[in-house]
C-alpha cells in the first residue's frame, strides 16, 4: 500500500529525503500545470517548479498538517510565483504571447481532430490569460487541478466564500470569452472580460 501524503511528509520532516522526493514526484505535475497556466511559459513554470520544491524542502519542518500537503505545496508555488513577478524577474505572459506559443507547438500527424484540439487549447489558454489574476488562479486550481474550495482558500488566503465567487465569476468570464469560438458566431470587435 502506498504511503499517504501525510506519512511521507512526516518522514520528510524527520530528514528522509526519499520521502520528500516521492511527494515531489506525486505532486510535481499538478504544481507545474498550475504554474504553467499562471505564467503562460513552460520555461518560467519549470524554473518556478524547481524554486517551489527547493523552498518546500527547506521549509518542511514548518508544515503543521493543518491542510493538505498538496495545498501547502500550491501555496508555496503561488508565493514563489508572486515573489518573482513582484521582483520583476519574471512576467506573466499576455494573452497574445500565450496564444502564439501554443499555436507554434508541433502537431503530431495531420488529422483534423488533432488540429481542432490544438486550436481549442490555444483558445482556452488565451481566454485564461485574459482573466483577472484572482479569477484565473481560482479557476485553474478548481477546474484544472481539482482542489476543493477549502484547499483553494488555504492556498490563496481568501475565505471559502470569496473563492466560490472567484471560481463562479471566472467560469462566467471564460464562457463569455469562448462563446464566439464555441458557437461559431463572428466576433464583433475585440473580446474582453465583462
């Protein structure tokens, strides 16, 4: 039977590096996806991912078990990203940059379905990048990473009610931004967040 996150964290706190490595392996993908969607850049997300796990390992003895290990790691990732943006060493990509990067990805084969899938990914990434940061973060944590509202509140430091509002508003804004693409209706003027 696989050890739980809490068991691995307890062993990591006692100095067992292998236990922490297993936690990093278990949660690295979700932390990376979160950082990727928040920054819009694979390179920045990779750097921040490494920063996150270095900081988490250094702070492992400060973990108190009040929330989930995943929530704790997401909080560290969020703080590392915010610090980098505040210091000016990294910038959040704008919607056009994100779209360009996604559209330049190679398409495996040439089936129409693969092209449409890639196009939809680009549209979603562009729409996500256009959301206000608090809404984007809440939607990514809830709908992409599957965190509970309680875990998102822990990560962001906002109340659970505020998190629910951010997720709801973010989803509504995404629906508005993606509606022209999904319905095939021509776009009048430039799309913007309501």
